[in-house]
C-alpha cells in the first residue's frame, strides 16, 4: 500500500514531463500557442504533485529528484526553446544568450531548492520558483496572440522588452528575494476568507480574458518578491522617524 501511494505524486510528475516534451515538439513545429498551453498545464500538474504528496504523506527523496528533472525540462528547456523560436532568435547572439541564461538559472534554482528543502523555512521560497517564471513566459506568448493575432513566423519587430524580461526572470530565479509559498493558507481561518473573496471576484475576469489574466497573475507573483523586499527595507526607517522627532 505504501508503494502504491508513492505512485500518486509521481503520476502527476510524469504528466508534467509529458507536457514539457510536448511543448518542445510544438515549438520546433512552430505551434507556439500549443507549446505555451502545454507549459501552463505542466504548471498545474506540478502544483498537484506537491499537493498530493503532502496530503498522502508520500514525499520521498526519489520524488524530489524526479520532480526536479521534470521541472528542468518543462519549465527550463521548454519555455527557453519556445521564446527563442518565437522571438529571441531575431536578436542574434543576445537572444540565444537570454534563452540559455533562463535555462541555466532555472537549473541553479532547482539545485538550490533541493539542497535547502530540509533546512530552510517551509513557507517561503528563496528566489522566484521556476514554474512561476515559466508561467510568465508562456502566458506572455498567449498575450502576444491576443494582441497581434496569428504569429507563426518570427517577427523581427518585436520589442526589446521581451528579451529583457527573459534576462530579468533569470535573475529573479537565482536572487535571494523571498516569495510566499501559500502553504499556510487555511480557509478555516477568518483572514483566509479575504482570499476567497478575491478569487470569486477574479473568476469572471479570468473567464472573459483568460490569457491576459494568467499573465497578470504570474507577473504579479514574479514582482512580489522585490516589492516586499523594498517594503521591508522602508518599514524600519518609517518606524524610526517618529522616535527621532
């Protein structure tokens, strides 16, 4: 029975790996929307495998390593290749370097997470999680379709900000900014009902413009680490100001 329970999270991890491979194949064939959707599905499966492992108490060292290997393919290689095929190759060696840095920084982020998994605080992440970084890029591709329609050919007029965004996400993954993991979110607590209210309000918006909504959610999470770091740095100064007066 114990061995069968351990299969549950690994099944979701295998689905994550399958989505990553499908995304790579779709990017090679020029089907960028399909590639982006496969990455987003992989993000959902990655969340489910961790949730199932905690609920069934079936976490293991094997599962941790298997999950990291799947994440590197689905959230490192797949989005790197997708962005390179879609737009980064039009920037020459700088675009190639951006795609490579995203992959290598994602690998470093996963390696650091595995080393710190048993020792650091369980309710925060150090550096932007690689699934969130991949979610930003995948949803960005969908937003590009929403704004410009069909884009199967490489567009040399795409703005430089796309390449800079890849560099920024690579930096955030290896940074020391702290990100919330939301593992302490319990609906039984009174304060958690505020999140439920926000979710109910957001559902109609997501239904009307799902691609833009997904991008905004992933983008907001990506910048939450630096924003909270700035707020924590300003807070002691603001508290010390009345004492000085």
